[in-house]
């Protein structure tokens, strides 16, 4: 892990990110460090509490514009926690949830919050199992949100 880049990646299936790793990253986001513009927490098993803490830190951060949470086993049950990441955030322009089982419930949660978020321009949901219902919810959101283009 490199705290200077605020990046942590593990190339196996998944592992639970210990507090001594996730804690400093979240504190750095919350401290609004102007040198921190990208956070990558890839292939680590974040829990709902981690997502809520990341969301709370992002609410006060004005510098992080890219958040990658690829391959983190995020399931429908955690979909509502995405709202905390995107709600009241006017800086985040890129969010990658590639390789998560976001599912239709999580996609619906994303669609609801993104209908009022006009900052995010890139959302990656490849291999996220959103299904037809999730795709319909996201497509409906795009009729209200012209900022999200990728």
C-alpha cells in the first residue's frame, strides 16, 4: 500500500482490509488533503461500515475526484451505502464499481441518488450484475442527469 497514492490493491480473490490500512486512508480523505485526488481500494472486502465512513469523509472532501472500489464483493444489501458516497459530494467525477455484485437493488439506489448528482461524469458498473431492472432504473435516471456521460 502506498499512502502517498492512497491506493491498496490485492491480486487474489479478496481479503478483509484491516483497520490499520483503511483507517489512515479514510482519515486522509476526511482531512481534505489537497494532494489526494484519487482513491483506489481494489479487491479488498469493504464492509458496510467502511463504505459509510468513506462516504462521510467524502462529504467534507473537496479534492478526491476519482474513487475506485473494484472487486470488493459489494452486494445489494450494501447498495444504500453508495448513497453516502455520492450524496452532498460536488467533487467526485469518477466512480468505478467494476466487478461487484451491485445487483438491481444497488443499481436502483445509485439511480435514485444520481438523479440529483450533477458532478459524477463516469460510472463504471461492468460485471456488476445489475440485471434488467437495474439497467432500467439507471436508464431512467439518465433522462434527468445529462452530466453522467460515461
